[in-house]
C-alpha cells in the first residue's frame, strides 16, 4: 500500500519537530484536532494474552472502541479457541487509517493469523511527542479487546507499521518487548531508542531505495546500525521502489515472522503466489 499523498505535506510542515521527538501543538494542527491528553505516565502497555471471555466473530469487525477513528479486527474463518493463534498488529502511515491494511485481511486468512489495526487518535502517530499517551491508551485498549475475544499465542505477537506507523512500531514495540515478540517496520523515518526498552524482540525493516519521503539512507545508515549496536537482531530488506510496501515485501516480513513454526491454518502456496504478483501491500 502506498501511503496517502498528504504525508508529503506533513513532512514539509512538521518534520523538524518530529525528527527531534518534540512534536507540539503546531505540528498537531497540521494533522487535525488534538485528542484529549492522557494521564498515562509511561508507554508501557498492560494488555496481555489471556483466556478469551468473549466469543470471537470470524471475519472482519470494527473495534467499536471510538466513534470516528476506530480500527479493525480480522479473525480467520477457521478460528478456534482450542488453538493459540499468531497476532499481527498494524499501524498505518500519516493521514491514513486501519483500512489501509485491507490486503492483510486476505493474508490473515491465508496465513492463519489474527490481524488487528487501530487508528491513531488524530492524523498520525505522535511517537513520544505531544499527546503520545492518547495513542498508547488506544493501542492498549485495542489489544485488550482482541485478547478478550481471541486466544493469542504469547510467543507470536508482532507489531508492524508503515512510515510514521513504522517509527511508532519501533518506539512502542521496543518499550514493550516483553509483549511484542517481533517488530516489523516498513519504511521508518525515526528511531527513538532509550533505556526504557524492555526485552530484545527481533526486528524486520524494509525500505525503498527510491523513497522520496524518508531517504533510504536514514534507515540503512542510521536506524539499522543503531539497533544492531544496541544488541537487536535486525533483518533489513532494501528494495527498488518508492515510499510503499510491495506485496513481496509483506510476504517476506510474514515469512520472517512465522519462521519455521507453521501457522495453525492457511494456504501458504496462495501466499507465495500473491507475493509474486508485485502489487503494493
């Protein structure tokens, strides 16, 4: 999926503040009305996989946690609470929404995984700057909603993101490395790496060599080396393309996530054929 074009407008007006991790009201104004500020003192999340207490509805449902910007949950048709299922959480890019992950619903069916995508509280994920707590609150609530309905394998919980969502996935995923077992970052533009990180989840990062939104050199020469120097196992995939997630890159990331452990259901041959198609996301 290519990111919405208004991402470029945001870059022009607010990149300096975001890059410094200091996005404030001026940047927020570029993205829409600011949400109510959270009282959260830390981006540490509290939701954890548990025995479901609500019967899961197979297929696509909305989270139903907020009016307007909300999110989605996809449960494969073959879901059974007798099996612990992998979970992938997707964070959209700036100006986008959970609907940007539409092709991952088919992948969830093919791979045998639960897929959840929340919406940021306003136009983009703040990544530790102004009003970041509102996003952390909502992601926590979306995870709790998912865990209440689906039996999730605590050893296979991936946090993925594209562009600003990738930067957020790196930030939130590493701080909560005892929850997220894998982190997937498609074309990130920022890394906030501090002493508050917990655990050492492996990381998959991709970036297009022709990216005109976030230069590939930021990822290749800064983000990846910094993560490796900090002791993270990083798989880096660079592809010939712009600011997007080609289908084959998505498939490579999911292959990496599943590793040698087969999913509880799904047709892997269909997934491989889809990767060869070359469509975005």
